C-alpha cells in the first residue's frame, strides 16, 4: 500500500443548541446529552479509519504530505482546504455572516468562509434565509437587530431535497428546521453571530456588520449535467465556484474518475444514499456507506467507485483552474432574482 491512499474518515459530533438527538438516517449514534447540530467529516482533528495511517488526524497528514495530499490548487498546501459537514437543524440557526478572505486574514485567520449547502433531505416548511431583502442596507439591518426584527430583513427561500444553495462570504444568512444539509466550505469556522432570537449567546455585531456585503452571489444553483457523462443520467454539477466544486453522481455501475488537467486537488466523496467501494491501484478496496466520507489524495490520479447495488455520492474538490462565481437564483415568493 502506498504512503498515501484513499482513506475513510471518522466523523466528529458537535453539540449545538439548535441541533437534534435523532441523526437518522445518516448516523445511528444515540444522543442522550445535548443535541448534535453538526457532524464534521473533514475537520482537522478528524481521524483516519483504515490502513497504515489509521488514527492519524487530518491536520498532521496535511502538514506531513502537503500538496501530495491537499493538491496544488490548495491555497495553503499544508492545511486541509475543505471542511465538510452534515447539519441537523431542529430549530433555526442564528442570523450570521462569515468574513471573506481579506477580512479573515486581517483577523489572523488563514482564509474566509464561503460555503454551500446541499439539501440531502427536506420536508414541507424547510427554508433558508439568504441575503438582505432589496432596499435593506447595513444601517437598517442593525436597527432591525435592536428592534428584535432582524430575521424579517432576510430573503427566506423554500428549499427541497436535492437543492443546492450557494452562500459566498459576506452574505447574511440563517437556516431553518425541517431539512438535513451537507455543507461544503472553505476550511474556516469563523462565524459572526448577528441575531439569535433571544437565545442567551454572544453576538458579534461590530465584526459582523463590517463583514456584511449588501449584494452577493448567494442563491439557489441550478444543477447541470456533466458534459463528460453526456447521455448518462444522474451525473450533475451542483456548484462550481472559486472555492470548491461539488458534483452528484447516482452510481449503478462502476464509475472511474481521472484527474483533470491543471492544478491537482484533494477530493472528498460523501455517500448520501446507499454504499460503494473505492478501488485504485496499490490500495485495498475501501467500502463506505451512507453518511461516511472518503478522502482521495491529490496524488491519486485515477480511482473507481463500484456501487453496492446503488449509491448516490457527492464529490467535492478544488477547481483546477480559476473559475467564476456561479449563476444563482433567489426565489422569494413569486419573484425570481437572477444574480
């Protein structure tokens, strides 16, 4: 087995006041204490589950292997570039904002936080708050916080299973209950909490107000068939952005992935339904099931995903070349705004 090989990651479970004690159907863990809101799949302290590297954490592996693991496209090759999570909101998350790269660097952070949310499961009533409503500026928004009306200043969008929501840094946002999300983001966990519905948690108004962009690229991203799988249904580009690319593959037969031209990138596979096996030369076959994540090192140039019956898999990576912000829609009531 080579020094680096595809490896399964053991998730970390993070308690959140807005979370849940029922993590089905993705995790069977019994939650008896405080509710779980986030399950981190590629946190820097997440551990390898298989092979000679078992027990080691992502932070140490990135430091040891650098671009061999993270890829030439990574802005900091000795730091894992993507933080991927499951979100389980039972109640509304706070109204919040994340800094962009420039503001994050000034605050001593390695990068900002642009993110996206894939809706893995949703029932009626699932909504997200995304950006300030037309005509609302920072000063008006701050006054609404003081008047306990901040959530009414956001665009609230209905979301459904398989939707993709893009949230670039600087976007005021919130997440409601009734859905489970898979979040892909820059590896930064800086959150400026602006409004929390009266819950007794610290707010970060001054930093947050500075980070707000009144107009952003945030919105729902229409999926597109991937051209390399032309004529085969179930292979879609969910979002392409300067910070990450996310695809969805419905796999009912073995599917081989090849490294694309340009800068190399680590890849992460997450099963949102069913199970599959990752196969590549020199490594043991690696099965993974719903809710589990496999890291494909940047040095792995080719691998095959073989379904166990059927599987639905998300594939995350960094763009090999510079790409533009995605085209998004904001569906607010009967109005659709193209961004």
